[in-house]
C-alpha cells in the first residue's frame, strides 16, 4: 500500500469506474489505467504514475484540477486484449463489487459509534424538528354508527441526523428497512387513531433514504382508521369535520417538534372522490397540546365534509311523502266503507314504520332527534291523524246506514212474535221500518181507481243515499266533539234513532270535505318550513376545530 493511503478513512467507487479516497481534507479521485498488452504484461493493472506521485499532497486545488483529467483518461481507455468482452464484463463486475463493498464500509463507519436511543440533537440545547406531509390515495367509508373514518395514504417524515452525514460522490443512499432498527426515528402516533396498519404486501411498504448531510426521508404506506366526533342533529343535511391528529408519544416539545413541510403538505391523488360526501376543505395546523406528562408538539388536519342528500331523498323523503298522500285517499272513500278506510290507514302507518326502522339502521342511538327523525314523526302524525279523522266521521255522521237500531224492549217483542228466531225477528223489523219510510216518502193523494190499477212497488231498503246531511244543529259542535271524545253511547244511540226516523242517511261528511283541504295545505306548509329551516341552518354553519381535549390520552 502506498504511504499516502494510510490516512484515508474510506474508499468509494462510483458507477463510472472512478475510485475516490476520502480523508480529513476532502475527497480525491484515483483511476486505473487500461490493459495494454504492448506496454505491460497482460492482465496487470497499474496506477497512473502522476496519481501515485502526488497522493501525499494536501493541496485541494491540485486535486480538483487533476480529477477531471484522471477521470477522462479512464473513460477513454480502450481494450486491446484478445478477449475484449471478457475484459469489460470482468471490469464491470469488479466495479459493482467495489461499490457494494464500499457502501457497506461507509454504513459500518457511520454506525460504529451511533446510539439509536438518543435524539439527533441530544445535548445541543434545541429540539429535533420533524417535517411531515401526507398524500391521500383514497378516503372512506365514513361510518356514522361507529363515528369513524378510514383512509389510505403515503405518510412521509423528514428530519436531519448529522451523525449519519458522510462525504463522497454518492448524494443519497436508499437503504433497506432493516436499517430502521439501527437508527433513531420519531415515535409518531395518531391521537385519535382506532386501528392503523402498514401495508406488507409483497414486502413492508416502507422507504428509508439518507443524504450526504444526514437528511433522512422515512416514508410508509398506511391505512388509518380514526375517530370522527359527529353532530347528527341536521342529518342527512349535515356537515362533518373529521380530524387527524398526530404527534410524539414520549418526547415533549422541548425535545421533538413536528411541523408541516410546506403549504402543500396534505394532498390527494387526482380523481379521488367519496361516495356519500363532498370534501369542502382540509385546513391543517400545528399547535401545542398539554398532557399530564407535559407539553407536546401536535399536527392536525381537519377534513370538512358535506353529505350528499340524494340517496335519502330517493329512499326516505319521497316514499314518505307519497305514503302520506296515499292516506288522504280515504277522504274520498265513502264513509260507510269502514274496513276500506281503516285498512288503508293501518297500511300507511305500518309502511312508515318499516321505512323509519330501515333508515335508523346505520345511525347511532343518539339522545337527540335528527332532521330525518322529525320528518318521519311528521309523516306518522298525518297518517294517524287520518285514522282519527275517520273515527270522528264515523262517530258523528255514520248513523242509520242500513243498521236497524232496535231497543231492548222492542227486540224482546219481536223475538216473541217470531217464536225465538233472531233472523226472522230482524227481517220483521226491516219490513216494519221500510213500511214506515215508504208511507212517509210517498204520502200524496190518490184516487181509489189509481190505487187499484197501480200497485206501487215496495221500495227496497236503501243502505246508502245521495242526500248529504250533518248532525243536528241544535247541539253545538264543540259539545258534539266532547261527546265524541268522551265516547257518550247515549248520544250516539239518540243520533241513530233520529236518522232512522228521518228516513234518510248521511253519505258525505263535512269533516271529510274540510280534511280534503286542510290536510294537504298544512302538510305542504310544514314541508316548506322544514326545508327552509335546514337549508338556512347549513348556510350559517361554521367549521370549527375539533377540541383535542375530547381525545383522552
């Protein structure tokens, strides 16, 4: 070995074949001559004499001047051997081997006295700065039931560790992830994380790169599942702010400080969309969070989301409106069709119950009513009110519609006359009641001849008639309502007897007539107030930073 080589720290060989020696004064190039069969023995390399002669000089200017000439001399060499291809392949293999061995030598020298349990700025009086940026590949789903969200991202951290700086022609080294166990790295964790993991297919998706000055890039691909406190009072016209909060687990802000790298520290892959939300904004900041252990440097990014209402309009709102409108059909159904009107009302209520239960499947059991709950309650109210309206119609006006009202004493007399046959007794009552009505309806003077020649047919028992009447005006309507609410059976029987004596029945109720107007008009008015209220509530919504105090440590 040449005497001048004793003071060199390490040997580096780059891909072009140039050999560099590094010492305390800098890096100096050394090249080999080509194989010349007519000048030397075959296969015997020799160092250029000018290089060997001046290795002991410490003149930096001289070495900078000589480096270009020596490198050009090596690149312009030709091979005049009998087997030139073998000579080139052997030289390439030797260069690659030299590069591998000397990179390993550099790393071993860097890590010889390295302590990976100490921060890069340990004992220097100022904290280590870790810069961060995130590239989000996909986001979602956002779960209201669990109040969390997921995203897939590239999470990158940058810091400087001068203990890992080196000199040489190689500007940066991309290292195996096994080196992570031998160097210091920040203990970053997510304050509001629930379940996060690093992708490991086909190998752990991590990257480690070290530059000459000791700048370290540590990148990994993560799937993060984090908590998102939600306020669902305006659901499904709501807006949510889902935070991602990260920081050091053990190092206080006097030892480790986190910073966003630049103004573009949070980015999204072009074309990324969410199925149920629009991403309105994503402000980020750094601040200090006080825990029991001290003050800690923290980074936060808030994803401000606005929900799409199209799904709920199609699946909930429009069906509910149509079901309520369908319940109003009973106002045009004859009031004597009791089974039809009751069946329609019960069907609409049960259908609304099914829609309500299905819409609450993906929602948490919160202590307050959401906007969707209020709309479903309003729809329930109208369907039940339709049933109650028919109950009022039935009580006040459905009297004498073919139902023969017989007192107990009269029924006993009829049973005795027909010998105990109940069916025959009812037929007898019908004939008597019809004869009474016919005499009242056809009471006009006729001659004896006309009576003999013309036999008026016995009028059939009409179960329904077209004439429209209402309850007696002698009883005030408010008192009628009280009788209805109290279930006064005596008043009902009185109305039945009056209707039977009049010889006609009610077919259309004034209550139905009023309901045909009042129900649609009030429902439309309530819908107008409902939508205006929640639209203006969204306009006045102010995004706020989620308080980190809710995230217990």
